[in-house]
C-alpha cells in the first residue's frame, strides 16, 4: 500500500510503499482510509516534540481519519496504525459512523477542532445555555468552530477577538454578536471588554492566544465589580507565558484552567466521541456547521507537511 512514511524524527514523511497492516485479534479491523486532517499534533509527534513517540521507525504516520470498512460502513476513527495511509487498523466498534451528507474530508477535520472548542466548553468551562462567551483569538480553524458550537449550545451572546479583520466579519455570519479587533491600542481593547461586560456580564473566556491578549482581559476585569468568570485556555498563539499579579485572582472571581489532552480526561474524550460527535456530524451533514478546508493528495505529503495553512482553513489529505 501507499502511505506517508516517517524514517527519522524531525523529517517530513515520504510518500512510498509500506507494508499493509494485518489485524492480530478479533477486535481489530481494516479501514480503507479516504481522508486525513493534517494537525499540529501530527506534526509534533513526527518531529519528536510530543510526549507520545513512535516506538519504532519507519512508520506510517497519522492519528485519526475517515474511511470505509470492508462491509461498506463509512466511519471516523483513531487508528491503531498510521491513518495517513491507504489502509489502517482500527479497534472494532471504537468508531463513529458517518451520517449521509457529510464528506470524508469534513469528517476527518472536525473532531480535532471540536475537542479544542465544543469539548472545552462542555467539560472544562461547564457551559450552560444563556451564558455570555468571549472567544479570544477566534479567527483560526478551531475558533470558528467554537463560535458555531457556542451558538448551538445556547449562548446568549458571543464576543470574539482577533487580528484578521476579514475573518472577524465572517464570524458575525457564524453566530458572533460582537467583535473586538486586537489591532487596536491596549486601552481601547480593555475599554471595549469592560463596556460589553457591563451590558451583558461575561461568564466564560475560551482562549486560543494566551500571552498579552489574556493580560488585557485580566486587566479589564480587575477594575470591574466581582462576577464569576471562567477562563479556559486552549492555545498559546500569542505566547506561552503571562504576567499576572496574584492580587488579580485574590480580588476577582476569576477561575483559570486549561483544556487539552491531560486536562480533559480520556473518559470525557471517549464520552464526547460516543455521545456528542454523532450529533455534531449530523449538524455538519445538514449544513448547520461549516468548516473551511483545503485538500491535497497523499502523493504530495512531503511538500504539504511543511505548508502553512491559510487563515481559518484546515489542510485535509485525500487518499
């Protein structure tokens, strides 16, 4: 079979022939992979920068994808072998059946973005209908999904921040009620957050930036009347550290937490995949949840691996 094969950590996988995997137990089945979403976690693992490592090289890379079982069932699943290949092994019944109307490409791309958005809202922020949500750095792929899922989950108001003015405007069509450009002066950003909070108190900040933008949010709430606020950070696109005087936490009702593999338990991830993902796939199949993707072919994987995604879009490799 053809696959994206990694020979050395820190290099790009190569398109070449690789041994076809063979199930070794009754709990393993072959899936014919049709689409694979190229994500940071895949790149980090291949680079040897993730806490999980490939035990032996060479290896077909790729954590998850969408494809067809030998009985014709269309599924999304995590692979026991590399999913960036024509064939892979998946664990029996540990998959999500795809509804009619959803493409393999969208099915491959959505779950990772959902773990960083919808699952973060449900399991870390404990979101409830009627709350006001501020999504900090919402112009990326996952942020755009977060806006749509917050709306679907019943948010009363959705406020978004970002630097890409075009995508900020697009977010209004996806469910955002207010936008804040991070290209403004710090004082203007703080003032706008405070104004919006006075109008409709903000309950949750879902953060994809960390760094200076979060420092501005903390400054904004420091001088406001106490109100319970949950800040859940998912990414660090603006920097891995912040300066935060302890007095901010002592004088406010701000709760800080993170969301990712480790902070969301495997039990909750499995729960999400089994209970929530089928319904979200149906939303996408019905056109009620959209995701912007650009496609590439498996044969071009070595080049595509180093390609930067366009703002707000996810690269999906068709197989």
